[in-house]
C-alpha cells in the first residue's frame, strides 16, 4: 500500500482555538484514515512552515486525495501538502529502471 506524508499549516483561528481548548485529535484522524482504507503510522507537531505532519498508508491516490480534500474543506487549515513516499526498495527499483530506460540527455551546443 502506498505511503504518504501530509503536512498541515493551521489558520490563526484554529491555533487560537487549540490554545484555548487543547484536544488530542490523534484517534479521530486515525479513524478518518481507516475509513478511507488506510493506516496511520504517526502524527507529529513541528516547527516551521507546517504545524503538523502525519505519515500514513492509503490504498491509492484517490483515497489520499479524499483525505486532503476533507481536511482542506474543513476550514481549519491555511495550507496542506500531500507527498507520496517511496520505500528504500522502491527508490532503488526506480534507480535501476532509470539506469536501464535508455534516456540520453540532449546535447547542448556551446
């Protein structure tokens, strides 16, 4: 099953609400992912451009997109980024395929 990383940046209103009434939404988010046929590996708060990172597996891109749409449509986020993840084995397989595919760069005249 494909793996994904979801990065979420909350709106200032959401951050204000979370500070006023903190709630652990781990179980809720995990259940939403399960409802879409997936499995959540973890959720982390972070510093930087995004406030939360979640890593999960989904059966396909359609299910991963449904999660992104549902979260974005909820109005609590100002930015969301979904990144497909490859295992080390998948990355090496891609490297071997790239090596053997026959691509040659275009020559650049100087």
